[in-house]
């Protein structure tokens, strides 16, 4: 086994036993990056020499008994999450590059734990695409098939994890930006309860979370990332949670199976089959699985679209004309229609977040958990800005993921099959608000019983 492919648990055990060192692991990751990166373009601010130095320091800490929780474990951080001294372009060439004055909370927690943050990962313009397209970074591609899109906006994190750039990758999610690319790249992608992981800047529905090859690795990240940080005024009170806790039985669990999103793209038959097979795994183990209706409507989705257009156009108007011209045309065309959104329409659009929240709460009055597809489609061309590549219909693919950002509930994506063409298919597990341990526990339960031995992409 290549050291770059080892999970966090195996790495920490190897370091403790002196079977191998953080320096040896970092060299394996650097070699993996050299092989894959010219084809997938997943990284930003990659500094192998600095990574080697950090790994050397970690090796010394293991030698003298002062190693931290994740000491020497390779990690990446999504470009939108600030790291001290590195500019945050926001995925767009329109941004003036100014070094960040401090680590944002997720980066700070990883450094405190001793993880080796060896690179940032790419994101599309303003994080507003489920795509690997960016006017600043170029095109990020899916390691399963480099002609295909990894999705986004945590595009680089997904591509890096699938290619085996070490075990730990952190993305952000405001409508599906962790779970969507995780599904298209065969990963575990966890959007925790809103506020569980402190983040800066914070915003309605915005979460940071793990993107990994296994639930175990995601749990290791959650133990570290969920530590408190006063900069996030929306963060939850500190709570001692065992994110590695096992769920031994699902018998009696009330599980809603949501196979229709209520609007947007139709679910591809191969995805429907894979998700229904996954639901049967739960049912055969004693869970009560029942079909449930969607929580989202076209009116709600259109309202969110209008609000986000108006908000984005307001930000773009603040830029000089020359910098506006550098924005990815798809994003500019989408946002420009925000100019015709009235104040009343923008407020009504924002209020759709509360309509979604109410619908989700009503569903969970009778359900403990919801299962659904993550995406309606299997894959799409790398050159597309979204699955439909239509700036007038940009959110037709996020209808299974968006509601749980607005309801603030934990939702996790993990692989549940492959298409006939060999592309991954994602299952989404949604738990009650604050029950992050349950979402991870059920994902681990399914991973052990219904999950697949993943033949990760190789060059």
C-alpha cells in the first residue's frame, strides 16, 4: 500500500510505532501530486518545500513525545477558507490578491492539531458553481474520468481526495458544495449541523466540513474542527461528542426515503436503483423505511435563486469595470439578472429559507432519518459550469442538498454504487438537527454493510 493512501488511523498508528515517519508520508503525497496534478488541477498555493519542513518538525514531535491529535497527517483546505499569509482569490480572477492576516477557524484547528496543511484546493468563481471551472484557477477535473467534472464548489478538495493526496480535506457547503462533489467523486462528504464547525466569514447555511475517503477519516476531522472559536457568532456551544461512536443496530429507526426532490432535474435511473438498494440494506436490518414527499418546491428554489442573484450582483457592482470583466462569464450572466430583482422580491426570496426550514421540520416530526440521492445526475463534462450548463437554470441539481443547509441539519454523502460507465453514485443520509454523531454513525454502519470496496482511480 502506498503511504499516500493510508487513512488517519493507520498513519497515527504507524507514527506511534515508528513504522514510518511524517516525512516519509509527505514524500509519498508529493509524489502522488506530481503524478496527478498536471491532469486534474486540484491545488492552489501548493508548497512542497514548506510541507517537507512541517513534516520534519512533526517527525521530531513524534520522537520527543509531544505529537498533537493529527500530528503529521497530510491535509488540504479549500481556497475559500483563509490561511495566514496566503491570498483568498475566491475562485475568481476579479479578486485583488492580498495575503490573509490570519488562519480562519478550520485552518487554525488543523494547525493546532499538528496536521500538515500542504496546499489549498481550488474553487469556482465566488464558490457559486457546482463545477470545477474557475476564472482564476482554470479547470479542475474528476480523477475517475478527467473528461468529467468533479462538481463544486469544493471541486479541488474532491479531486484531491479521490486522487489520494493524503486522507484529510476540508470543504465548505451552502447548498451542496461538499456533498455534490463528494458524490461525483465517490467520497464521504459531511455537512454538519450549522454552527458545529466554527467558520469565518459565517453566513446563512454556510458550513465547513470533511471530504474524505472514509467515514473514519471524516470523524477524525470532526473531532478537531468542531472545537470552539469566538470569531463565529453563529457557532454552537462547545459539546463533547464522540464522532467515532458506532451504531450497532438500525432496528426500529423511522427512515424516510425521498426519491423525488420536488423540482429540478429528474433522477437518473441508475441513481434511483442504487439509492433504493441502499435503502433496502437499512430495511433488511429492521429499520422502518417509508417513502416521503419532497420538502422543496419550485417556488422556494426560485426564491433562493433570486436572492442569491441580487446579493451577488450587489457585490459585483462594487468592483471596477475592468475587474468585473475578469469574472467567469457564466457567473456574470447569472448574477447580472439580479439587477432586475426588486427589494421586495429579494426579501421574499430570502424568506424562502424559512419556508424550507419549516418543511424540513414538519417532515422530521415523523422521521428519525431521511435517505435520498445526493445528485440527480451521474456526471457531466469538465468544461460545463453546471450539469445543465445554463445560467438561467443554475440550481436544478441542488434540490436534494439545499434544504438541509436551510434547516441546519447534518447531512452526509457516501458512495453507494457506480454507473455502467464506472462513475460514482452518492447516497445522502440526513439526521435531526444537532445529531451529527448519528449521521456519521449511520454512514459508518452503511459503509460496513452496504458500502463498496472502492477501486480508487490510479494513473
